[in-house]
C-alpha cells in the first residue's frame, strides 16, 4: 500500500490536448508528443493523477501501465466536464467493502456528523481569519458557532443537511462579499466565481477519489451523500472538509488580481473559461492542492483505520 514518502514525490499532471497531441510509453516514462516532437516526458513513478482535457490518442499499453503504476486518469471535455475515469480499483479489499455495506444507520449518521463538523468548523475558521471584522460579520460568526453546536445532536440526515445548508449560506455570503458574490449556484455557471468553484471542486473530487482508491473503498457507497445511480457518493463525502482549500484559493486569487474577467466568455446565459488560457487557473488549483496534499493523504489513511476500527478517533483536518 502506498506510503506518504512515496506519495510525496508524486505529481498531479494536467494535459490540455487542444492541439494535436499523442501520449505514449517509453522506458517507464509518459511521453507527450505534438506533431511527433517530444514536448514532455515524466516518469510514471512520479504520477498520481492525470487530468486529460479534450481529445488525444491513447494506446492500450499506456492504459495498462496506468493500472500497473496506480495512476488515475480523468478524461474531461473542453468545458472541463469529466466523462470517464480510468483507474486501478483495489477490489481485493473485500473486508473493507463488507464493513461499508454492513454499517448501521446510526454508525453512518455518526460519521456524517463528524464530516460536516469538520467542514463547518473550517468554514468558521476562514470567517474568523479576517482581520477587520464588521459588526455584521461578527454577528454571522456567532450565528455560525451556534449552528455548529447543534450538529452533534442532529437526529437524522434531514436535520444535519439543514444545519450544513445554513452554515454554508452564511459562509458564502460573508466570505466572498468582497468579490460581489450573489449566491452559490452549482452547475449553473451564472458568474465567474461559481464557474471556477465548479471546476476546482471537480478537480478536488477526483483527487480525493484517487486517494480513496488506494485503500479499496467503494466510492459509490454513501455515508452522507445519498447513493444515486453512477454518483460516487463517498468521494463527495470525504471531500467536504477540504472544500475550504478551494474557497480560500478563490478569494486569494481575487485579492491578488489573478482573475481577469476578459479571460471568460458569456454565452447562452452562462460563463465559460477560454481554454487557451485555462492553464493560469489550473495552476492556482494545483498550488492549493500541493500545499495540502500531505494532510489530505493522511486524512484518508486515518479514515481507513477508523473505518476498519484500528483507531477510535475520527481523523481531523483544520484549514
């Protein structure tokens, strides 16, 4: 099983194949060619996840090598919508999957509350991190504290979801107030901040999914997000405490004037990112994830131990 010293050396690789590119395998290296010229060469030992945007040519050999080296490949359309994930599932861990399926409703609700506590506490931390707090922000912080205190006593998923929704509503409105925020509208892409959150949350989701694959979790089986057809509910669950990484990166990017409205197009009532300059925004995400990859790796590892009952304390992550 992968240990952190090995994981620490691994990279997230983005390949934007908007021009003719060919991916092949040579001497345990991933080789990217454009018009038969080698543009990049990366050791397969150093790759953890590959996000491949748009079209390219893949051979059966390289796909098999991805499996041999435990590399997860995420294929995305030009609009950054993922349509296929290729990875090596550790299906041999039947004991873990048996434990997943046999968890009682009470045990699953307990885990769900722990996850949402981590998420909401991190949202609260980001709000408290503002140096100059207005009276309204101070009031929102106190209101958030009161809601968080109620989460451990949630009697069912509906009340837990209600607490999470209320904290998130306060958080998004207060944290992004300086960037002319309206509301969180997933998948609608009605403004640039929501578009970037959708893209970056998607990257985060697949990074967490790749971590869960290391241990053999059934990503489709839920703890908090209900199981739907073809939805990887567990990856959605485990990414919740880490959404704050993306939120923080977005506000920081605005404060550093890294986001330019001219980079985006407004078509048919929604914003789109110009693919020609998408690398700039991908780099912002990469920096944020790389700064936290150690904590994310250990969180999933400790979650595995908790789930197998090798430890009693639920893992922690604090932004």
